[in-house]
C-alpha cells in the first residue's frame, strides 16, 4: 500500500469520525435554522397566496370545506306561497292564535325569503368560484405551503426538545473533551482527578433532581392534573445519567499526558464552575426540602428555548467565520496604516461593537469570534496580554447598541423605558468606553504612536478593499434576497437566521469556487497537526465540531446560573433590604455592588429577569431614574463578566484562545502577568463609576449620556 493510499485512508477515517461526532449537532442547528426561516417563509407564502388568489385562506383548505347546506331558491313567489300556507296551517292549530294575533304579513314573509335566498346564492357563488380557482397551480402551491406549515409547527412545537438535546449532547462533548469552564485549566493529574470527581457529584445531583421531579409530575398526572411536556423529564433523566456515566468512565481513565502530583487546593480552581453552582444550589434547595429545585429551573429555562437555541446559532456562526479568510481580509484594510498595537485595539473595539449587538451578549460574541480577533491582533504585533485584554473587553462594547436582544428584553419587561432611549444612551456609553480605553492604553506604558504616511496608507487600504467585494456581495445578496422573499430586513430577530446562511455561502464560495485552503494552514503551530480540511464538507464539519463543546460549556453554565438566580429569589435576601435606603449615593453604590455581583454568577438574560423583579423596584422607589438604572445595570453586568475571581469573559477567552504562553505572561511582574485582567477592570470600572454617579452630580452629564 502506497503512502498516498495510506494518507487518503487516514484522511477518510478522520472525516468519518468527525462526521459521526458532528452530525447530531449539525442536525440540531439546521433544524433550529429551518424553524427560524420557516416561520418567516410561511408568513410570506400566506401573504403571497392572498395577493395572488382571492380567498386563498379558504382555497388552501378547500378539501375540508363542505358545500353550502342550503338550496338555491329559483321561484320566490312559490316559496312565499308555501311559507304563507305553512304559517296559516300552524295558526289554525294554535288555540291562542286569536289572543296573540293571527294576521300574516305577506310582504314580511317575502322580504325574509328574499334575504335568505340572496345569502344562500352568495354562499353558492363563493363555493363555485372557489371550485373554479382550485386548479393545479393553486393545489401545488397550497400543498407546499401547508406542508411547510406543518413542518414549522412540528419543529417550533418541539423547541424545548431541541434545546434539551443540544444542551445534553454539547455537555457530553464538553465533558469528553474536558472543556467545561473553570477558573484555571487542568495542569496535573490531581487537577484532573479532583475536577472529574466534582463533575461526577454534580451530575449525580442533576440526575437525582430530574428523577425526583419526574416522579412528582407523573404522580400529579396520574391524579388527573393536566400536565404538558412530561416526556422532557425522561430526556433530562437519561441525559444527566449519561453524563454521570461519562464522569465515572473518566474517573477510571485519567489523563496520562499530565504530570503527576499537584496541589489539592489549586486543584479546586480547576473544578468546572457549573459544578460549584450545582452543589451549592442543590444543598440550599435540599435545606428547604425543595429537592427537585434544579430540575424545576431547568424546565423554566426550557420555556425560553428559542433564546438559548439562538445562542447555538451564534456560536456556530463564529466557528464558521474562523474557517474563512474573511477576518484576515478585514484586517488587511487596517494594516496599511501600520497602527501601533494600542491604537489598533481602539479601532478593533469600535469595529466589534456592532457584531456584539447582533449576537446579543458579550459571552456569545467571544465564543463566536474571540479566537479570530485574538489571532489577528497577535499577527499585527499586539502583545499577548493586550490581545487577551482587548478580546475579553470586545464582547462588552456593543451590548446596548441596536438591535441587541438584551435591550429589547429590558424594554419589554418595563413600561418605564423604551428601546429608543436605551439604544441612544448605549451609543453614547460606547463612545465613553472607547475613550476611557484609549486613555488607559496610551498612558499605561510607552511606545510610539506613529502611523504610516497617508500616501502609503490610503492606496493600501483601497487595494485591500478589492478582495472584500465578493464577501460584501454575498452578504448584500443574502440580505436583499431575504428582504424580497420574506419581506424581512436584518434585525435582532432575523439575524440568527440570516448570519448562518451568509457564512455558509461564504464558506462554499471559498472552498468550492476559489478552492482555498483552511486559514489554519498559515499557523506554524498547526502545520504539522495533520491533514488540513480544504473542502466545504470538511470545513463545515470541523466548524460544527468546534462549536459543540463550546456551546455545551456555556449552556451548562447558563442552566445552573438560572438555578442560582432562583435560589437568590427564593432566599428572601432582597426582601431584607429596606424600601428606603436613605441618600441617593448609598442607593447607587449598593445597587452597583449588587449588580456587579449578579453579573459574576449569572448569564445576562436570567440576570435581567431577576433584577427586574427584585432590584428594579427598590431603585425606582429610591428616586433613581429608570433609564439611568437600566444603563447602569447592563454596564454592571459587563463589569461582573470582566472582574475576577470569576471573570466569565476572560474564562471564555481562554476557552477559545488557550492558556497564555509568552514569557512575560508566565514569569513577568504582577502587572505583566495580570495585565489582561487589570486593563478591562480599569476601563469598565471607570466607565461604570462615571455612568453611575456623574449624572447625579452634574445634570448636564445626564443629558449628554442618557438624555434624549
């Protein structure tokens, strides 16, 4: 057997393994995408059918429409004579006819019969018109439209099943690949053992909670109480039991590629965060006799299944983007200016604001595009620590820009603020944050600020724009086609469906039309990692496989953070706060601290729901302007996501980028080793302090930052 044959055989085997590993997730993502597209497409087909054929809503179900039950009346005079005769016969048999009046008004009888005849004839005319229009064309169109309707109803009606399968399948992938989010990576065998035991305990608790909840629900159903979605209890029980068995298997199959030894205390930092949340929530729920509390909140999470399925689509978009050459071509437009790393960071933050707004949350954006952003910053000469810091903070830049879904949820829950007010304030807060970042990076350390002369920069930028034109054409073509076909533009509701389609077309154009190689081939560290996928199918499978473990790690964290939010809400801690906190300064300081803490332990959507019911009324009762409070809330959440010891955005950055390896990151001074944490905290902390207190000190600042 030749070397080429062995290589092809090995490549085919790896593709087959990748296909088996990625296919279930690919099916879930495609079904989620079809559900989103199908709803808009079906609405558009109904509109088009109504515009093309009158009474299309009856035509589409004509097989279920019966002929009019009445008979047309041709002889009105004869019908009147018969009706009068029947009335006279009835009056003759009625002994009280003389008392109540026995006269028959022939004109009234005629009017009544004529009205009935006209109504009956109209129904028959409509029926005959429908039968005449019921030709092969309308039959075929109605068959496609009703088939699409049934498919959409089937998928959307089972969104919670898709979410359950996505969460469990991706959590299994994260468990097998040991990619759950922890404060520090596993570096020794003791780290691995402690983390595995902790996951085993957490998965056992999840299984027990799901089993207890299932038993209670089945008992209530047997007693006659109508309950929906009982089958989901079986999904949770089987899924968490499978995760438990995986942990048992990993406990007996430890990683042998790690050095022996380790510190038990340091190993506790390698325990996935979701296990800490699970154990603490289970213990508190058990203390109150609410043994199935975690499972209850998991089912509450399933009520927002469309929202969490969207998360999967955004991460998939990011992994598809990482398989294309688009990010490098975008940075090629900036490179002719030869911006120093500090100024490049400012430009990058401004450029990433809009994509963050469409992704809806900072963590989702980092998972989706963090590796691409970090890689391009490093190629441009940015230090490792500054690149990590910029990547972590990039997800926080556009969380209040149009059309961020988080802002839409805030405005939906409150009548006191509108999306226009929040988006307007968000744009100004973005400029403030970028300004604060610029000030810090310019004054923290030296370095030249010299850029390339305009005579070289402008022609270079123009030349770099030319290769971007096909990408722009694909994006514009998909959006235009979407607008023409579905009558929907690109907004927060259509973006989860449009962006994956755009990325699939871009990937197909690069791999099928241009036949370019995978961008990873340009990474020296990966040139010896094995065969590089070139074809569209291989790149798609690789992107889907990369998405799976990342989605599982984030969804498990979000699922348990929902339970933590429920625990906080049920604990009564918020009720301990007095309705009046005294001065507005104390109120703002206390609220800011509480919101930052909530941002550390909860996902943004669950946190908004918790804050809306518990903290927002306290703020409003103490005289805090609603718009001021909610802008401060979103900023405080982002501050929480960047603040140690949890610092979720940093953990997600490490999840997609890897552990720092530069000399300064490992052996430098405290400032050098931790600059990736210090800079984002300084930037977001300063911005949060300004937004929280400056509008109270100077009303002019309120008008500049928050005013209409």
